[in-house]
C-alpha cells in the first residue's frame, strides 16, 4: 500500500478523447452560463458579480463588537436611515465582526460620510471598533478596474505568444482557449456564490492562469515528445496516450495544491477564504481544461507531423 | 546528470547556509537581535500594511487649482502693473484660461504689452529669453495674456515634488514610524504609514494646504453686496471662523504670507489662557509686516488660513518685533497641529485623497496569526502527502528540498525586504505546490524510464534531463503571470506577485538541484538495482 504511488496503476488506458465531444458541449454550456451570470444585468462596472469597492468606489468598514455578536439587521436599519447610496452589510468571519460597504452620497466628502456612519453605529451598538477602513475614490476605482481587465488580457496574450514560441501556433491557440475557458468559468463561480470581485480576485485569477498554463504545458510537452516518437500513431490515440502518461503527475500535483489551499481556506481567516476558494476551483477547472479543452483543440486543428517535416534537407557544403 | 560534481554540492550547501542565516532573524524578537554581534543579519520579513496595521493613502495634487490660483494672481498683477504705469484700462477679466484686457488708449497698447511681459513673466526653464507667458493683441484695442503649456506643466511637476517634501516634513513631525512617501504617475503621491491607524489625524495633517496669509480687511466694502458674494475690485469675500461674523471682505493682496515664517509653536495666551499659535517672521516678513501695520493703525487685518479667516484683530500699534500669535477657537491639540503645518510649510496646491486603506494593528496581528497557522498546516500537509505518496526515501528527499525551499524563500524575502502581504501568504503556499510539481515531474519521469526497462541510474538520469523542459516551460508561464501582476497591480497584489516570483525561482532551484544532490548521494552510498517508487 505504501507508498501510495503504487496504488496508481502503472499504465492507465482511459479513452479521454472519446468523451471530448460531450465534454466540449458541457464546457460551452458552462461558459455561456458563466458569462450570463457574470455579465447580467449589464450594470457597469461588474455586471452580475458582487463588486468590491476596489472597482466600484466607495467606503468599506470592518466593524467588530467583540465579544458580542453583531446585530446585522440593526446595523442595516440604522444605516438605511442615513441616505447613503447602496449600503451593504454582511457577516465576516467571526460573528462579532461584519463588513459595511456604502457609497458616498453626492456632494458629501467621504470623511463626512464615514464620520456619520461611525457615529450612527456607535450610538446603536455601543462599543464598536473599526478594524479596517478603505476608501476608494471614483477616479481610482475606474483605473483599478481598467488595469485589472488589462492585466487579464495581457496575461492571456503573453501566454499565447510564449506557447507559440516554444511549441507551435496550434498549441498556443489550444492553451489560450483553455485559459479563456478557465477565466470565464471562474467569473461564473464568483457570480454564482456572490464572492466579492476585487483586486484580490484578479490576483487569484492571474494565478489560476499561471497554474492552468503550467498544467497545459506539461501535457503539451509530453505530446510534442510523443509526436516525435510515434510518427504514425493517429492523433486521437496519441493524445490519449499523452494524457494517460501524465495522469499520475496531474493527480498528485493537483491533490497537493488543493490540500494546501484547503488549509488556507479553513484556517486562513475570512480574507484568505474567498481567495483560496477561487484558487481551488481554478486548480480543478485548470486541470480539466488541459485535458478536455486544450488537447482536443489540437485534435480539431491538427498538427504538423513528422512526415510533413521530412522534406529533403538542403544540401550542405 | 547523476554524476555528483563538486560545485553542485557546494552550491546546495552554501544556499542552505544562506537560507538558515538570513531566515533565523525572523524567529528572534527585535531586542535580542539588537544585542547580537554585528555579523548576524538583522532584517526580518517586511510585513505589508494589511499584516502590520497602518494607513495607506493615495493623494492627488490638484494641479488645476494651481492653475486657477496663478490666473487669479496674474489678474491682480495686471491690474497693479497697469495702474502703476498710468495706463487706463477696462474689462480686465479671465477668459477660457487666458486673461483679456481692453486698453482705453489704443496708442498705449504696445507700451502696455511690453510692461506686462516684463513684469508678469518668469523666465522659462531650459530656454534663453523664453517666458512662461505670452502677451498678444486681441481684437481692436485688447490684449490677451496666455500661459505657455510647457511652463504650466513644469510648474505642476514642481508642485508635486514640493508636496512630497512638505508631506514628509509634516509626517516626521507627527512621529510616525518609517513612513514611505513616493510619487506615482504624474500628479499622485502614495503615503504609507505603518502603525498609524488613525487615518483621520494623518489626513488632517497632510491634507490641509496650510496656506497662511495676512490680508487687510476692506472696511469700505458694501456688506449687503458682500453677503451675496460680491466684493469691490481687488477685494474678496472670505468665510470667517472667528465666531463674530459669517464672512469678512479682505483685500486680495497679501501683506505677508506663510513662506515668511521661520518658526511656529503652540502656546497659551497669558491673559485669557486660551491655546494659541506663536509665530516668528523672517527679516523680510518682519519688515513688511512692521511697515504695513505702522501705516494702518486702527484698522483690522485678517489672518487667513486656506481661504478661511481665523481671526481679524485691530492693529493697535505697529508690530515690529517680527513675532506674534494667532488666537482663534483652538484646542491645545489643534493649535499644535497648526503649528506643525506652519513649520513644515504650505502645500503648493491642494491635495485630494483618492484612495485610503487603513488596517488596525489588532486586525493585522490576527491576520498574521491566521496566516502562520494556515501556512504551517498547509506546509505540513504537503510534506506528509509527499511522504505518503513517494515513500520514506523519495518522499523524504522532497521534504528536505521543500524545507530548504521554505528557508530560502523567507531568507530572500527578508534580504530583499520584499513586502509580504496576506495574499502573498497564499502565494507562498502556491509556490510550494509548484516545487512539489517539479519534484513530481522528475519522479514520474523516472518511473516511466524504469518501466521502459532502463537501469536505476539511467532512469534517474533521464528523469532529470527529460523533465527539465517541462519544468522550465511550466515555471516561465508562472513568472510571466507574476510579471503582469507586478505591472498592473497595486499594493497587496504586487506583494503577491513578488512572493510568487521569488518562490518560483527558489522552488526550481531546490526541486532540481537539491533533489539531485540528495539522490546522487543516496545512489553512491547504496548502489541500488531499482528505485523504490515503482
């Protein structure tokens, strides 16, 4: 039994490609659903996602009434009377803490608004500590949003160029379609579970891009090797062989990463929770996309095989 | 690959020593470190504001206000210059960023232009004979004074530089520990003050322009018109905070201004016991103030701070000593803050707070604790999993490599003083997973080669050499993602990108080189026929 690696069959022979059509349809449906969830209603800037103040602008306060639990409905009703635009109150980690988010009303400075909120909360709840205050002005939030999207775009474009450079264009396209798939589904997850969409989420998505590429590259690398080795094997079989060969690595690395991220999600406190959950999802979806999105795209497109390259070499003198 | 060259062992040993030496300071309290001999490194991990507690402010210098002020001053200077030259004029006004004026006698238009050019312009930096304004004919009898764009931009850039200097002086006076003040982009300033969890005080101290002027009160003004905001030419209506009247009409031209102060301090009025701000002028300021007060005994002058009148005392005698005091409705603390501001100097332009992030020290400490626990558990989980998956020997070798990796990450982060943020902790865990991946790739490759019928030594060799291209490609993509984050991210995201990049580099180093050296040592000692991972 031990080491566990002995449990994994020495050679697996799963017919991954046989399910590719089914998986493709599922992926496309999931991507459409995710896009819908993330975009609808088309309110700028974040559509259907729970927009953090990083991108929407406004003020965020983390309040704590330890040792008592925060009376969230009391906080809501108290702040509702202040005529601040769009107040959001949510539990955050321990029952004695909560997050309050609000927009600064027109014609009022953010300082004034914060003072009002602090006064209202202190009079309603007694002793309140304000553990965290974040204010993002409208100009900055617009820039952060734009930069965030640009970062995602550049990251994907850069991956395309790198894979193109290291492999071939087909591989690059396959990898990028895989990445887009991962990013879109992650947006869907953020919208579905109402996770906050903030700068940190962008960092998480960029990391997912890194991980998913990592995974894809390992498969592609093996595929390239096999293409050279088995010149006459049909491409579908060759892809199956490659995925099977790298399967034990995929499982072990994926499991380790998920275990480590799981520890972060459980013990890392409320701030790391959202981040870790997005990453765990990304690891799963990134692994899936290497097998069922990136590789089948290569199958669709075809790839230069040894025969075509075996043209007569130019005579060297 | 498996031939054990001496340099590989040396590199691994040196790296391990470096890792231990430079990560150990993080385990010791600050006092113990201070008492250690000088060769022991002192640098600990540089915790971000989200872990340490503190304030982050993004300020924008309002360069538009600077322009507007320049415009107002130039209108006044034009009025004074033309009057002094005895040139009659009318319709002096601001128009779309320029100033236009009608010269009554068309024959004197050229004279007016010449004298205005000489008196209003300042030489343009980097040119000979260039001026920052142009005076051109405008219509039949008019003149148009415009500002040179490049000069305005240079002035705005200078204002940002000055603002940084003044903010630094003000924050230093507050006694904030190691603030970071850096310029961002064209007209923005980032202030990071660790440990300062009262952002309101910080904002009060750095956000206030603190432009102090002494201006004569215009007693001739029509109070009814002033109530509607209208003032005679050359005067302006300012809100008053002296508690006597809601507004006061003052002459625009300042007698003396804050630049001429040499000192300011908080004190108490000997008669009323009220908190006041004592100040002292430099010699130029003292002379001007002396002359002006001597000429206007019995009249009032207004002490104006940022466009609001603090008080408007009556001049009882010429004030020639060069020192005085400002009384108003001060508390000792607010008087002290004002004295700090006056000592540090006025900001050349107003600042607006565009972004503020403050974390209380307690919340930071909680985050550090949660970070330590979760990283520790995550790390141990990875170690246990590797031993379970690959057995005592290969798993154990991975464990040693991972431990060295963790030491190296902490050491490099401490030495480079890269900022560790909360998302950065997640980055750390992720790099450990990356390190595991490199190890797994190598081990899996070895298993493949054994299955393909190679000998133990050949399989180990091939494992390293064939896994290399995958490892490099896979990690370059992560580094690329980190670069992008560094380019576009801010604050915590940059911290994350740093941690990720450092971690990827050390991970590749340990997973490839440390593992290789350990495996080679094992191989040399036991000469196995097969590998215990098949």
